[in-house]
């Protein structure tokens, strides 16, 4: 999808995050490290060699830039390609999520 068709502007990031995938078919959960490559008010992209399939619900835990606070971004996989990563649409957006996104976007704009 081209930038012109996006609802929100993306900001590049390069953070290591912990991703948790819950409600796996066997009733379990899995977690893995990934790289958060970009963020917008509507979604994020994580770089990972073996991304979860489309419609998976993920929780992405990260350290909020400029603080000692961690935040959890919850999203649904809307794009997934092995060897590249996954695009997540943010869901269940809380005030903590909005604050974390704002911090990430401000940091990205300062680094640009």
C-alpha cells in the first residue's frame, strides 16, 4: 500500500520488542523477540523471519522512549510475509497505548 493511501503517517523506529501470541490452537501461548520497524496511530510493523499468520492477535511489549515504563500494544495481523515480518492493526487502544504511540512518533520525528 502506498503512503498516499494510508490513513496515518508512519514513523520509522528500530526497537527490539517482545511479542506474545495468545490463544494458539493447542490453547497455549508463544513469545518471541522482533524488531519494531515503524509505527503509526493505526498500526505497527514488526520485522521477524517467521511472522504469525493473518488474523493472529499479538501483544507487543516495549520500553517507552524516554522513560522506564513499558507499554503493551495489542494488534491483529493484517499482513504477514515470511522472511520479512507482519503488519498489525492496533486494537483495544487504551490511553497507555496512545501515550506510547505518541512517544514513539515524537522520538522518530526527532531522529529524522
